[in-house]
C-alpha cells in the first residue's frame, strides 16, 4: 500500500503572504454549505473582538445569507468580509496573515496545501486528513471539530503573536515544499 498525497503547483515568491502585517487578515476558503462550519468560526471569533483583525470568507453557497445575519448578530459585521467566489485563490491568500478551515468533515483539503504554499499558519478542524497536512504546534493548530473554545484559543494565539504566525508559516512552507508539491505527487505516482 502506498499513500500519495495531493500536491499543488508552486507560486512565484511574490505571491507569498506577509504574515506579520497588522492587523491580521484571516481567510477561509470554503463553500457556504455542509459540511463546512462557518458558524463555528464566527462564534469562536466573537470573544476576540477586543483584538484588531479582519476575516475574509471566500466562497458562495446557500448558507451565506444566514452567516451574514449571524455576523451582524455577533457584532462582527464590520470585520467579516464576504468576498464571493474566486478563480484566484493564490491572490486571496497572498493578502492574508492566517488561514482557517472549520469543517465537520473533510477528505484531504487542497485549500490547506495552498495556504501552506503561501507561507500561512493554519488553524483547522481535526477531521479527515487535516492532521496529515497540518502539524500540530509546528505549522498551525488542529482543533476539535465543533469546539468553539479550543478554536478561540488557537486563533487568539495567532492573532496576537505575529512571530508565531511567522514561525508556523515558514514551517508550513517547508512542509509544503517537502511533501505537497505537484512534482512530488507526480513523481510518486510514476
């Protein structure tokens, strides 16, 4: 039995994120429908209003209207940006300082590989193959699915500590280069 992880093509150096920029911009790239869990992310961010951050939610879907309403209810309307669907995820990630993927179920998310390729620290739900790409405490944090307090704690650490975002982002970029390039996937397949 041989395991061949997905790989993604690299990007030019100028497309990598400036993870220490302030205020930090968090990005989640995911459709607004099950099994993605935008609600969990918004609820976990609500207690962190005392810090300066912005959130970009990239994607569309049937739950978008409900998430817009929830952002308003939680007092996050001015910080949460619904950017719609994009064909240029790399550009969205280049403007980010932190990548988040909250979900109730996953396979092996390509979006996490793209985030590490951009040099971003990752915070993601521990579902499916997420822990095969995100190294706990090295390239980011893997949190219990559906558990807002642990997500809040992980996000607070990375929102308030640009040096930790940098450390995790650099480790994530190296992890991508060693394991998740398109070339590595193709070579293993051949």
